[in-house]
């Protein structure tokens, strides 16, 4: 049962929240030549300019026709590969460097006591939510991702592929409960992304009264440890008693497996993929950066998106985020 102290926790409290140091809203740059997400998506949709696609596909026309090429595996493959490379080669290493600087890997007393290398799991959305908001289109009200069934362990990423400004931008609050709404603007177009606490912070869009379409990508990443129990049982010398292995430390800032599970992971495989980064395995002087390796079960295959990603993979899904 809850006592009065439980009920007095503020909505903005970080009590029990995984890696609070990584939840600050942060813009970041990426090389649009290395990761030409906008150009590859435009080629996939067969449009010249994503920001002006409403001229070719005005609001009176069905958006499903515009996005139908994404439902074809061969047509979307180039975009899917570009996105997967962007996340695993740029975003996750960037997030990993922030995690190292914040010491979030060194709060697990059991790991420190044993002094063994750690396998850090980065679970990421395998295919992004693609948002297309044309002039005159409606918006959704304020919401947080946890209300939609996402894990509290997820960190949100918003990547505008067109200029994002005024009423075509995504509006967020900087901390849960602050309601200090402000747009995530990218006036120069692609090359700028945003990391924010979308799991807990309210965010929304307005009616687009600009003369430009906003196209953007949204996806989520969570950080956890490889389960010591699973690792021990899979080793060449499993313990005699499973109780000898500690699988959870209440002081650990990484997301425990109980909090990691959400409606999207529990409904079946395919929504998330994973990479492993080994921490403490070799001296960092010999590592130019984190080595993110796909989990064995993925076999480096791109997973087909389904209705959990939203439009156009589900009928009647909301794509005006």
C-alpha cells in the first residue's frame, strides 16, 4: 500500500526514473552527407522537395497514396538501411558518450564489486515513426509517450528532415509538469536532431499555418544491462544455484528489465532492435569509440515495420504527431 510520502512525489521527480542525467532536452548535429535521411526518403516517396510535397499531394488527396512506397520492402530498403546506420553509428555512440560522462554505468554495486566488464544493451526502435504535417492539417493534443504504452526507460529523439518552425514544429516542455512549451526548431533543415524526455514530458503539435510541410522522424532508445542471470546460465560454467546471481540492483541507474517492458515489446518482436556495447573490456586508449554490435538474434537483418510504427503501416493510425 502507498503511504503519504509516496503520494507526495512531484510529477517532475526523478525518483526511480532511469538515467535522469540523460533526460535533459539536448540538440545535436549530424552529417547530412553521411546520413542523407531526407534525400533517401524523398527518393523513396518519389518527391523532389519534402517541404513542398503538399503541392504534389494536397490535403484533399489521400496521404496513404503518398506514403504507399514505404509499404514495399524493396522500395523502403535504402531508407531503412540509412536510418539503421544513423542510429547505430551516430546516435547510440553519441548517447553512450553522454552516459559515460555522467557515470550512469557505475551505479550498480554488484558490477563494481566483481570488477568485470559490462555488456550494455541499447534497445532502439527498429523503424522510425515518420511524421508528415502539411499546411492546414490538424494536430494532436498534449501527451507523453508513457500514456501511449511506452516504457519510462525510453529516451525520445526527434529528427526534422525539413525546416521546422512556427506552427509546423513539435512543441515540448523542458521538464515534466513545467508546461514551458517551446518548439523544437530547425530552420536550416536536416542536420539537426533533438533528444528529450518524451516518455514523461508532454509534447504536441499545432495546426500548421505555415506554407511548408514538416517531415520528421521520431524514435526511442532505452539503456539496460545484459541480464546477469541469462549471461551466467549461458556461460560454460553456470552457477549451481540461480540465487547466487544478482539480477537487479536498486541503486542501478540503468533501466531494469521490469521497467523496460512496454506494450510495444510485449506485443511481439520486431518493434525494437538491440545493439551491445562492451564497457571495461579493453583499455579505452585502444578504443576510438564505442563498438556497437547487433544482438545475435537480430542476425543483422532489418525488421519489417508493422502497425505499431503507425501510418502508413496501420489503417486509421495517427500520423500528425
